[in-house]
C-alpha cells in the first residue's frame, strides 16, 4: 500500500516536472490552509440589516420549496409542530433530537403530541431538529451531527421540521464557515457530518419530471423563532 | 467499463434511428440550458466566481502532491484510512478486499463517475456481492444493465414506459396489477425498494465531488439524499475519488459549489451538500464505524504532464454536454464509454487511449458553446483540435481528407492563384446550382451531401466580399 502512495506521488512530481516542494513553498501552502481566505463573495447574501437578512433567507428558502413559519418565541414551537402535522394529515407523533436547543420547548403545550427521542427509525413520519445556521444566500440550512443531532433525522422521515433561532441566520457560506471556525473549530472538534440542506429532496430522473421526496424528506418546514439566542 | 467507442459511427446511426431516444433528446433544449442561463443571470458575480474556481483548481494541480498528502494526514487524524491506487485493477482489488473484511452481502452505492470508470458493479458482482445503485437514475439503468447516458442525468434517454417495464421485470415480489404509469408511482416504488436495501447493506460506496485538504472532509452533492443514506446507514463507508478532486479549504469548496449546481441543473445549490469527516465519533447515534478513502489515479497523472492538464479542472457539471449540438442529436451512449459530449470526447481518448476512440475528437462542430458555458473555463475546442492534430500527424486521418488538405495548403501559399481558383469555383458552382439554389450530390463531398444538401454559392467569395467591405469602411 505504501508503495502505491510513493508511486503515485512521484508520478505526480514527474508530470509537474519538479522534485518535492522546497520548504518555503510548503510553508506558503500551509499558511494558505491555516488562514483561509474568502474568494469572490456574492453581494446577494450580504444584507444591510437584520430584517433584510431574514427576509432574504425566507425568500430564497421558499424558492426551493421550503416552507417557513415565523414564531414570536419558543412558546409557540410545540403548537406549530402539532399544527403542521394536522395540516398534512400526519399522525401527532414526532422524532425529536436531544439537541440542547429543545430545552426551551415545552412539548406538553400541544396536547396529544407524542415525542420520541433517539435516532430515526424507518417507520418515523416526521422529525424535529435544530439547525446550526440558516444561510440567506440560498435559503440553506446548516446542520451539524452530534450526540444530540443524529444525521438520519434529517433524511429518513418523510417530513422534516427544523427549528431555527433567528439569531442563527447568517448571510453567506463564508459567514457560516466563519462562525463554525470561531465556535466549534474545523480541527479535531469539527463534527463528522455537516449537512447543507436547500429544500426538500427531489429528483428529475424520470423524463425530467420534477418530483419531491426522492430519498430524503418530501416536506421541509422551518420554524424561525424570534428573540431567541441560540442554545449552542 | 468496456468501451464501444471504436464503433462510434455505428452507434451514431443507431442513435439517430432510435425514436424513443430522439423524443427524450428533444426535451433537452428547454431544460438544463435555459435553467443554467437563468441561474447565471440571477448572480452578477457568476463570471468572477468562474475565474476564482479556475484559479483554485490550477493552484491545486500545480501542488497536487502536497495537497494529497495533507488530505491523507487529516483523514488519518480523524480516524479514517486512505488507500492509494494507481489504476483500475488496484482499486477494484482494494474495494473487494474491504467489502470482504466487512462481511458484506448487500453493498449500496451512490452515483460515482470514477466508480463507472472502473466498473465497480461488475467487479462486486463477480466477487459475489450484491451492489445496489441508489440514485434513482442509476438504479434504473442498473436494472437495465446499461451505462449512464449523461453524467448528471444517467437515465435521461429513457421514457417512463421503459422505466415501468424495468421495474415490473425486477420487482417481482410486488403485485402484477399495481398501477405504474406515472413517474410519482415509480418513484414511490423505488423509494420503498431502496429503503430496504439501505437497511440491509453493510457497506456504502460513494464518490466525492470534492476532497477538502484543510479538514480531510469529502464533499458530496445530491438532490435526492441517497448519498447521505449511503454514507450514514451501513457500518462501513468507502469513498472512491480521483486525485484531482482536491480543494484546499472550505472557502474554496464554497466557491466551486456556487458554480457547480448553477452550471449543472440551474439550481443555485443542490438540495444536499454534505461535508463528511472520518467515521462516527464517540457519542454519535449514527454513522459508520469505518471510513475509507480510495484515492485513484487512473490516468490523471499522465494527463497532468500533458497538454490536457486543464481537463483535470473538470467538476463534472455536465454543462458542456447540455449545450452540445452533437450530444443533442445522438445522446450519450453513442460515445461508447462512461462520459459523453465535449468533455467525453476529450476524456475518453485520454483515459482509454486515443486509438480506442479515434472518432470522438472529430464528432464536434467546434462551435465553442461548451467552452462558453464551462464553469471551469476548460478550452474544450482547443483540446479537440489538438487531438485531431495528433491524428493527422500520426497519419490516421482518411486518405481523401489528407489529400484534399495537402492541395488546399499548397494552393493557399499562392494568394493570386488561390483567389483565381476560389473565384472561378464559386462562379461555376453558383451558375450550376442557380436553379435550385442547392446541390443534392457532389463528387468528393458525399460525406456532406449524404445527409443534407450543399447550398449553392451566391455572389462572391469571402475574400472578394472582404476587399469590398474594407473599401467601404475606409
Ligand atoms: S468540461 Fe466544464 S462544462 Fe464540461 S462537465 Fe467539466 S466542468 Fe462541466
């Protein structure tokens, strides 16, 4: 195995017409990785005010078939979940992540809503998760894996409800990376999975007909909660 | 995968007479190209992003050894393993060994073009495993035992009736009289069948759209979410990636993502973009126990040292294919191997040998639309011309063509004589074809008139027109 590695690397150097890189070049490349620079950043995600930022996020999210509902505070979350399930004729049962975010939510506020904890199972019809960030540029949700946020919750159930504190909405991909670097780090602490989710699952593989809900959820519903600081 | 690029002309004839294929191809112009244009128009910085994306990849290729080592170090640090393979054989052996170690029976797979290059499905079947493609389009063509006809829409050549027939033949445990006429019914059926496969699989194989050197992450982009199920449910994940997929940082990945989906499907971003780093962490409730990355060369190093290096910037978006008039007429299978369209016409001769695919570089009108839309600004027409030049120099172009070209070159060295010859040629042809305005047959030009009429020249030669025009302007 290790000689496959050497063969490949020396083949590359031959093709590039040089030997191994000198120390100075390596140091420069190392710096480029250590202190990542942004490339061109579209103006579209860069909003002047918080209000414009949130409006931008909602517009872009709705363009890709994500539904967004604004809530004045945490109190409304349980009822909003129950209402969503009712509106779509779904059983009053959700799989909920053990995300610290949900310590703010009183599930019993929605009478009759059944809460199941733990990782997703094949028979689940709906899940509720938090999100690490919302990215206004393309209406994208950014979710991190971890003990309180197993990845399959985002994919197995056909209905996915995401609770997103307004304070977590950022403008651009670069803003999202910046926040991740500052708060979580991109070293060994970086979670195994970072999901960027932009709308419900879809396919156009049969006669280019667009259909929602290919493997992942058919519906993606965001509860955008005001006045809330993220619990992260 | 076995190539049929040698019988290109036969493939083309068959494609032109395949009515179902022609119906499917007719849907093309209103689809991807229009959506790409709208997406590009919605983003004023699109062209600037293309410049950045190109610069990132050029920088990576120039320092590829460094970035690969750095990527490996990060993967290892996060508990994953990197396997270096130079050719398809090595990669297949490694893949089979890893599946054996995992005690696999069912192996789920997310679409991977490098996987198609090395024939992963055939090799796993031979070794006794059951590979299951999970991208809907790939699943359909796997059932039909066909190669993909488009890199991002593998089943684009099929009608829904053909899909329904494939499902009825394969899903024999379902009732015969079930309704299966609408795409939605087919999707629901595939979703249910594939869910069972996911839950029963012990290895998940994915490709990678990018490898991030900074973090040791792999980046996967899908609209369906199948790659995410593939890399989360089975206890072992194997990633196969060709070596040029590296980008330095997460910021660089973001830049390339901004041009990828817009160029491919006209979406601003695909539905699922996933950055995965190593196996399951302590405390995680799901995710694989093992994380392997097979880094595969398969001809890239050779291209790196050749005049085709720039082709290694390709991010497999398919824009050049979607805008190619030749692809639009013959579809993907005619090209005879994994890739198609302009990128295929450059890649196939490079990867399987120029002798195996002589016709492909000539299957282009050199109209230049591919280069115009390529997000990575790859000079595809120039590369096609280079491949043609090489054929000419190696004496592989047809004798009549070489003969004609030689005489034309001789004539062109004597401008006065050239003007006289072309001038009288145009006059004679113009007079002969005056009545109909076109010729149905023409000696030495059967290749042209066999499929269409040759318009009769009207008026002057280009040079005469040019001289007059210049006079007017001055
Ligand atoms: S050559 Fe350019 S346009 Fe064609 S698939 Fe590659 S990146 Fe896309």
